[in-house]
């Protein structure tokens, strides 16, 4: 029988801090639809929490795409995404897709979230995956589900 005691400070499984996150800046190039120069994508892809606080922000309203193209096919076991919206109430949808030698633009997840500065200002998604030979990972963010009035943001995207 597998047993796990949770509570009194015990952490189930590996914590966020215990994971060996991939150094995306050295192993992938990034393609973006837009970027606010004050909030570059490097902030969101960094494993440094201080840079993640600033995060990435689009320069234009409406849906945005961030593509990581790996220099070498990569095995992904975990995908962590963190979004923060403290100013505007809005409904967001994002889609994660990957490509490999065997598959092209295969959808991993499609997720919707409603941000409310007085309630839920953060969305944290942490997915266990087993994706072998990934050559491309695509994140499409629709910051206000088709209304085209809000800027997409991403505080952290980490892969292991």
C-alpha cells in the first residue's frame, strides 16, 4: 500500500522548488506575436522568481502566441504555467500544443479561467506529462475570450 501523510507542514510529492526546471534560454528559441519591451518573455521563462514577478506582457490586445522551438528534441515531464491579473476582471482561455517527429500541433490542454482582482487574481496550472522528442511547444493565450480588448500576460512558464 502506498501511503502519504499530508498536513502539519508535510508536502505531497515534489514541491515546485524541488524540480529541476529546464534552462529554456539555452535550449530553445522563442517566437512571439508581440511583446511589451518593458515585460520581455525572458522574465516569464526564467527560473528566477524575481524575474517571474515582472513576467511577460503582450504589446497588443487580443490573442497571443508564444512558441518554444527546441534546438534538440526534448522529453517533457512537467509543464507549469502561472498567470496573474490584479487589475481587470476578465475571462481567459489558453491552449498548449506540442509537436514532435511523430505528431504535429497535438493539443495537450485547453483551459479557461476568470480573473477577479477582488477574488481570484492568479491562475496556476501544473501538468504532469510524458511527451517524448518535443521539438516545439506552443502556448496560445486569448486574454478575454475573443473580445480583443485585453493584453495577454504570463508570469511564469517552466518545463521539466
